[in-house]
C-alpha cells in the first residue's frame, strides 16, 4: 500500500477530528476578520496587526506550540512564527505562511460591515476574507489539529503569520528575513496565498491554478523641474504641463507581449480543456473570453506602468518649479533592463525618475515532489479536475522569502462556485469566501501536509 493510500485510509478513520478542524477554520476566519488590521501604508494611521497576532499565538499555545512573537521595528506590527517537528529532520522544512493585515474598506459601500466577519448565505464576509484571513484560519486549524491529534508530518512545518504584506512587507517578512533568518532555518519550500483556487471552465470541469511566478513590484517617482512664476503670465517652461504630458504618454503606452513559461503552460492547459485558442496576434482579445479570470491573466502577458499619484504646487496663482508623479510598475521576470530602456524613451530627457520601491519577480518551475503532492491532494477531493501553473500580477511575501533561497508557490486551496467573480473580491467591496470552499481547503491542506 502506498503512503498516500495509507494517509487516505487514516483520514477516513479520523473524520470527526477533520470535521472539527473545518469548523474551527470557519470560526477563526470570522474571528480574524472582526479584528481590524487595516494597513494604510503609514504606521500612524494603520490599525496594526498586534491583536490578530496575539490571537494567533494564543490559538497555537492552547494546543502546545511554542511561538515567537515579534514586533518589527514599529509598535503594533506583530508577527508570529511556530515550528512543528517532522519525522525526517534531514529533509528541508516546508514554510506555510500568511499575512495578517488587510487593505482599507469603506463600510458605506458594503452589503455587510467589512469587519463583521458575518457568516451568512453560505459565505464568511468581510475585509480579508480572501486576502488572506481565510488561509490564516486554515493554517491555524491544521496546525492545531496536527498538534492536538499527535500527527507528525513527513518533515518540519514552519507556520509564519506576517505583518505589513499590503504595504510592501517592510515590517513583516522582509524585516524577519533580514533580522531573524534563524526562524526559517532549513526551509527549502513555501506555500501561501493566491493559488490553488478553482476556475470552472465548462460542463462543471474545474482547473486549479497554482501560482509559480509573480511580477516584480517597482514603484517609481517621476520628477520634472521648470521655471516658477505667476499664474497670470505666459510660461513656456511649466513643470506641471511637462509632467502631465509625460504621464499621459506612459499611461496610454502598451508594453510588448512577453510570454513567461508559467503563462504559456496556463494558456495551453486552458486550450486543452476548452478548445479556446490564444494566438499572439490577438492575445488580449482571446484572454478577454476568460471572463473574470481575464483580469488576472491579462496583466501577466506584459509589463505595466500605471500612474497613481500626482503632486505639484501650493497655490492657485503660482506656477511651481517642481512637479512629481508616482507610478506603480509591475515587471515580468527578466524584463527590468528592457523595461527601463523603454521607460526612458517614453518619458524623455526632461523627466527624472527614481525607484522608491523595487522588489524583484518570483519564479519557479511547475514540477517536483511538492507540485505532485499539491496535485494529488486536489485530485483526491475533486477527481477529474486539472491543475495548472499561473503567474500572479501582484506581489506576496514570497519576494522576501526567496532571498533565503526558498522555492515559493501560491497554494491556498479553495473550490469556488462557478459564478463567483473571485478576482474582483481582492481588495474589492463585499469580499467574502464560501464556507464550503473553506471546508474544502482544510481537507486539501490536511492531506497535502501529511504527504509533503
């Protein structure tokens, strides 16, 4: 009998304990959402993660974990790390991580209060439901189950709960990697958010997208200098005029299509399942046929540079000598040098630019024993489904962890209703996660971590 069959048989005899873990995940997701961990990008106005981190540490301590709690250079920015020893200490550890912070939410726009954690209509509602207190709750539920039930995983499991992911991870994973790398000693692979979710393609056939790559995050400041003067006079050297012209050129520019291996494999898999074709001479139009998924996939076929902030002047009748803009750039793996050359051509010699944040892309291959374990755990719960790699257009804590040589994947398993526009829920209004999806995720993670 294979190890997987043995694990499956053991799970069948252990159903009450697994059901308890599923119930706990729902309760803890709701509890965590009710803890406001809004991250505005400023320590002065952010709620901080301390209460959520203390909640996590308490839940782990209840079942016997020793936890490390750290505030990373700023009051209230709490992080928690715990380790569960595995059967084979010679194997590299698996890091399972999530972040505790969330983006802001305007309650007046929501059907339910964004920090209610309401469980209704088959969903857990609130800010962080999919980004990513759902995974944090599933991590906690599995960690508690393994410790409580004496389950020894094949190798060490490190559970990490980070602060500040929504504003660059500077007070979370980056700080811990730079200052406490010992907490991740021996870790060779990691799983976290934005992967393992289902996409219903046709005839109830589902594909599960596992993140194997993500674009780099490069926030850029543009600066133009001109001649100050009175607003009532004629001026040929207006910094605001020159800046807005450059920003307009940049905002309307389409960078060239560059298909990464993860994107090619994803599109090929979709073609196999649906018959859709993705010719490169009409790739945008073809991807648009994917519906809500097009929002995520369409952003991974080229670099992007989106102007997000403008800053100039201090009085209506004074022409300022300096005007500035902030641009959110997302760069494909291996494209930074070519991207910068194209930027300089677009902006021209009058525009100064500097990187105010530059976090590199993440990329790994879709192969190996860990990928096999992820696939097997999904197939066991959803026979006949397909598993595909994909690239994330955003960023995660993997950008910090790869500095330690850790191979990172996005794997937060969720089986989703066919009509749910999942990508729109990230940072969106009425963010929610299906209760049945959470139960599915706990079962998949339980099986996966037993066989990883």
